[in-house]
């Protein structure tokens, strides 16, 4: 869980890397309070033995885009052979707004699940 973080406008912050727990996942963002700012969350992945920042998942489409409403928002990521998650995953949080805007949020633990093969 990425718990109770306060970020100001024009901020980009990365979470620590964490292990992938399955083929697919449901991610939940909870906005606790927002001062006229919005948050965008992207998902990055890399192999455990790779150096660097990893690559964005979802063909550059954010997991959450410009969320500012207080409450929880859930997104499901279904991995495919072309954009599959590797060993490690992390979030990129980007806050936008104007003036002295801020957002207080947290990411709940992802719910991992695998594909069912008949």
C-alpha cells in the first residue's frame, strides 16, 4: 500500500518497486482530500535483473487519468502477451493544477488474479 501521501501540483513521484502477484490486477486509488488538484497514475514494469526505470504498461494509457473527486476509483489491468507485466511493478504519480493546489491520496494493495485456462 502507498499510504496517505500529500503531493503538490507539478509533482511526479514514483512508488517503490514491488513484486507482481499474478497475470492481472485490480488497482484502487483513494483520494482522501484534494485542493483543486488532480492526479494521474501510470503503471511501470521491469524484470528483476534489469537496471533502469522500467517501461510503461498499457501502451502509454494511464491507469487513472486526472482523478480529483474524493473517494475510491478502481481500474483493472488485464495483461496480454504484448504488454505483460514483468517481475516488478511500480506506480508513477503525477499531480496537476494551478496556484497552490495539492492532493492527499493513497493506493490500496492491488488484488492480483491469474487467467483461467480450460
